[in-house]
C-alpha cells in the first residue's frame, strides 16, 4: 500500500502530539517495510527525526517545494496536500493529529483521522476564542470527511458520540502506548547526571504536562502548603504558557519558592529519569482525552495520584490513587498513603506495570494496519 501520513507534529512538535506521531511513524515503518510511507509536513524543525527517517528506503518526505508554498506553508498544508495525495495515488491518507486537509476529497485515498480529545468543545477549558473557532472547524471537517475515525480512549470515543452524529461502525478505539524508554530502569549514573542538570531536590513529587489551567497545578501547590513534611518538593515539567504567572504568584503568596521547581523544555529522553527519581507522579487534571502521564508513571514503576472518573480511571485502572481534583485535603491524604511505601503501594505498582505493558507500539501498529486493510473502509 501507499500510505500518506500528516506528519507535521512529528517534525515540528517536541512533546504531546509530536511524541505520539514520532512513535507511530517509527512503529509503522519498521513493522511494515513492504508498504510505502509518505510523510507530509509544511516545514521541518526536528532535524534529528528527519535525518532518522529520511534514510529509510520505504519513506518519502513531502514538503513544499515552491517559495510561495514554503512562505505560506499553512495554505499548502490545508489546501494543497489533497492534490498531492491524489497525484501520489495514495491508498490511505491518515491525519495523526485531529485533522485532514480541506481539499482531501480530491484524493481517492481512504481517509482516516485520529482524534485525541475534544477539549476545544468544552466551554470551560477551551483556548482563546479565535484559536478555538478554527480548531473546532478543523476537527469537524476531519470527522465529516473521514472513512474511519480513531479515538485514543473510550472517553474520547464517548465525547465524539456525544458531540457528533457518528456512525459507530466508523469509530474505533486504539490506545496510545507508552514509549519503551519508560519501561527501562535508569542506571544510577544517569540519574546523578539528570539530578545535577536540573538541580533536583532529594525528595520530590512530579507533575508532567504543559502549564494550563485544566492541569490543576494550584491544587498541588495548596496541598504542598498543608503537607507537614517540609522536605517534600514539587517539580513541574512542561511548556510555559500564560498560566505560569498565576502559578508563580501563588507560589510567592504561600512562600513556597524553595520547594516548587519549574522545568521547561525538558527533552523527552530525560523524562524516564525524572519519573523514576520521583516519590510519586501527580496528575490531578480537570479534563483530558486520555492522560498518558498516568501510564508513563505506571511503566516507570512509580506511584500515581490522579483525578477521579473519566479517562483517568480508564488509564489508571486499579493501580492509581484517585482524588477529587477540587479537594486539596484528599491529595494530602493520598500523599500520606502513597509515601508510606507499604504492601498496598507495592501491589499497585505491580498492577500498574502489568497494565502499562499491555499496550506497546508494535501492537498499536498491528491494530492500525488491520484498520488500513479492512474491507469496511469506503
């Protein structure tokens, strides 16, 4: 088959959808060398990934060639990729990050889109109205034009059914796996280097994820203020956004500057060590499509405290500790339980590692290929 992939995130995003796209592409091209893969991107930022995949025989990278298209790459991506897909005579065109080109109808390729979340459709947690308007429009267009829609969790599938009139025969759930690096135990020397690199405290709880309101960092800051052990620190890893000013003001108000640490632009390769050196991972988010850090914590053999209900319990199963994300006292109580290191903690760590091991990149690739080759596609 000739398979086109919207690879913008793989080449241009350092975290989140970028990590997902790179893992997906690596798994597919290594698992199925008999197929040809065409990776579409309006420009290239991640030259390391580009150098990696550009040398592979069954991979072609499609980027704008004309100066106008390079300058106005957003026009090329939205309105010209469909014509290129037609000229390449693709069998499959797959939008990895919630969208399909607006002119994709020009191609007779089977159209697939992966939907990660519908947070933009939630009035309390959407981005600025201008971005939200166009984000919603792109998602609606992708859903209306896709032959098959992939949701990365049951939560996202339920949200899709609630917000759109979707033929359930078109909807599949394929869970996002954890990168294999989280399963590998980091050696002491690497931990020492990472600790020195970021000037880490001896004992800390970790929260990964960009600094946005819905990530609920304020809950953890308030809980840390109430937690009696002053040796416990809070490390926040993520991309700085406007919400950072609010967090910093709260930290200053509570005089917690010495116990709260912000780490920005952390390479993905450093994350396993940061996870494994932590006392536990905190993920009290208010809304998500899945909650990958929960599974990353389980793969890292680290306790995880997260929010009750929804995708959080779907991801964490019986391995996580669940709290009301609006109640800092519940978080303090959960911290006491998790940090006691008793038999129950060990049991949940084992449960979590086993659950995380069920979903790995090769299995994900096999499931997607089954979708690609399914005769139910139109």
